[in-house]
């Protein structure tokens, strides 16, 4: 429905760019929609500047012509970001919109040849404070995984398997939900024929392999055993490709249902109310791996980050941990001998 909305409302040059992102660059649908929403705000700002009835509140941008788009200057873009700041957009949101604008005009320069150099090439990004990610400690993670009936019931086996993958592999919610049964790969050389790695689809529909440690492999095999038993009484499940399914409907779990299962597990473990979400479990996996010696370059590949800078936030988490450890040293309160005597 959203895709149809931008097809109905986008001016031709924007529609062409969105098509380029989808077909040529292979961007995921949600990514394309995000670009549309950010650029639509800028086009609504142009409505305001041109005195169109309704101004910024008029979200009909079909009348924006190529000439209007081509006439945009660096100052226009800067004034747009200032305008969004006045409307309460935080630095992170304004930075994302600035990136969308720069990439759109780079496309107009490099692909459409409208300019020799994009007029927004020098558009600077608003600086945003990067908060350290929240995460569970090792003991809290073990508490979350303490599901006594994980070996005996379908729902508990499913919850334990999902939590184990989140906490060990650091995968995104969308990646876990999209796993199919044939994405579980086994080594033919392994006499036990146990799961060895997963093929998951990350941002931009990019596939990567996630190797499974002993805990993940056993959790998957335990859950698959329960899933197989369920298929014996639910014929519909035989044709369902999704790995994680609902017990009653026998269809792929929605992202919201996975979030609910995680929230229920957090509450059962006494860990709710601490700002921990599914995405924070990804942060937990990354932080625990880094704290236990995983190189940041390797961690980048494990998490499926495109840029090393995104991964390096976990080095700051470790720095904070080291700082706190230094403060807890029993000798940390020792003063310089005679220092108090010298003070007047």
C-alpha cells in the first residue's frame, strides 16, 4: 500500500530515482520507502517556499517540476534542515534527511548529468550525539536463557532458540523473521549432521552466512524437532517455508509477535523495565563478543555492518567498562603522601 502511495504521489524525477534505488541498486523496499519519506518532506518544504496552498502541510508533491528540483541550491537545503530543526527534528533525523538529499542530488549529477557537480555536494550533516547502546550483562543473558521447559514444549523451544540466536549471532529482528527452513545448512562431513550455519538476508536483501556455535546448533535442532512433530498434526505446516512459525496458525511469525515473545521472556526473567528490546539483544551479542576478544573487523562481518564506524561504538562500550574497573580497584582512593599537609 505504501509503495502504491509513492507511485501515485511522487513527481516523475523522484519516482525515477526510487525505481533506480530498487532495481539498479537493489535496495530493500523499506529502504526505498524511507528515502521517499525523507525526500517528500523536502518537496513539501518547497511547497512552503513556492507559496503553494497549504504550504508544508500540503503533502501533494506531484506538481514539483524538474525545473524546480534543478534550481535547488545548497542554501535551500540548509534552510530546510533549519526548518526541520524548528519543527522538533533531532540531529539524527536531520542527518538522515541530509544524507537522503545528498544522495538524490548525486544521482542527478552522476546519472542524469544535470550538473557537473551536485549542488549539495558540500551539505554538512548535523552532528548527533551517539549514545552507548544498552545491553545485558553475561549473567543477565544467562538468566534470560533460563527456560526450564525448552526441551519439552514447542513454544519454549521456539523462544529459547530465538533468544539464543539473538544473543549469540547478533542478528536483526528482520533477519531472524525471514529465516526459512532451507536456510539452515548442515555439513555433509559431520557425522551428526548437525546445523553448521545459517544463510540470512540483511539490509538491502544482502545475504550472508552466520556460523553457528554449539549452543545455537543445539537450540535449532531442538526447535526443529518440535516443529517436525507439529507438522504431523498440522498439514498446513508441511508447505510453510518459514523456520519460526506460530503453533496455532502454522505460519511465519510476524516481527511484532517475536518482539512480544522477547518481552514475555524478559518479564519472566525479571529484566523488563530496563529499556531492553530485541535490538538491544543484538547490542548484547556484539558487546559480549568484543569484550571477550573478538576483533572489531571480524565483528563488523558478523553483524553485517557496511561501515566499520558503525561497529566501533562497541569499542567505546569496552572503554567505559575498563574505566569503571579502574575505579573499583581497592587502591583507587589512595592519595599522594603528605598531600593533605601541603594544602592550605
